[in-house]
C-alpha cells in the first residue's frame, strides 16, 4: 500500500474525474489519500469528498496565499472541524515569500493560529514554506517551546539545514515529484541524509507531476513514481520505501485508519 499524503482532489483536472482518479490510484497501490482543503470555501467540499470516498481523508486550513483575505486570527474555526472523523490534519498553512500574495504579517498570524489548532487537537500540522525557511523554522521552533505538536513540511525542496531543523523538532518531510527532476541532485542528497522514519510520500496533485509524467496533470496514482525515485535516492528496495512511508504516515496521521 502507498499513501499520497498531500493532494488537492477538488482542483480542475481532477474534480471532474473523481471516480477515475481514485480508481487509477488504487490500481497502482495508492489506497489512502489526504485531500488538502486549503481555503475556507473548500472545507465543506473537502469533508464531503472524504465522507463519500473511503480512500480519502481531509485536512483543513488556509493556504498562505489566501491569508490576506481568509487568514485566521485564532484557532477556533478549525477546532470544531477537527472533531469530524474524516478530518485528520490541520493545514496547509505556513509562509510563502516567493509569490507574496498575502501580506507577511497576515501569513504569520494565520500560521500561528494553525499551530495553536494543531497543538489543541493533537492533529498534525501541514506546513507550506517557500523562500521563507528561516522565518518558518524559527516560528516552529519557538512555538514548540510553548507546547508540543506534530507535523510535516510538505513538498520538501529546501536546504539540508532546514530538513535537519525540521527533523530535530520531530517533523516529517513530504517528498513529492520534485525529487524526480533532473535538476534536483541537491535535494536527492539531502533526502538521502535524512532518517527514513521521517519521510512521507506525496504528489501535491494537480501540480508538479513527477518524471516520467511531466507535462500531465498530476494525480495520486503518480505517487508510485515518487516512491521509485525515493528508493533510488536511498539505495533501498521500492517495497521497503512503500512500507516504511506508509507506516510513517499512520503513526503521524493517527486518525487515518488504513483502507483495505
């Protein structure tokens, strides 16, 4: 079994072929998917999707791109949703200084509210960071000192130093299609130096389709290609990588019961 720990199944290119997307994933062994509902209007849509599809669980949060308009000032809007049996994580939230689509102070405030929700609920926090490594890790480290919480830095593509700091506070790294890109030698070296028990597989579908599927709409079935690339980077059998990352997922996402 393989887990796609981060995908957006309600986006164009996937939503109109929901049944096909799920069946193609299951056909290659991807039996569990976490749909990320990353804006307020998408929360009920994501939960409904998870209710009707036993292979799909849901995370609820506000992406940093939306923090200016929809960002949270306190965790309250997430706490009730977190009680739903199909909601297994908080996020994605974090900091994005590459696009800067929301004011940085609003991104930071919303990120803090998500951290508070993760701490209060015990659900893992899904972190987005781009061109904001120092601020992201400084905030996570400081907040960890206020009370423990768990999480994953998703779509990992940053420096070895950030990876080391994330692992040091107990966080996982979400490994996606970027690992397969020709230009990703440094990333492959970084991932190979990390402990296997802190790694997860993901697609971030519909974005960042892995080699050999570049140019196509990414989908959960392509998690199998990421697993192969991770196995090559670590010099381990694919079956070992699939089993290890699936085990890692279920130890972190404790509400996500395995799907037969």
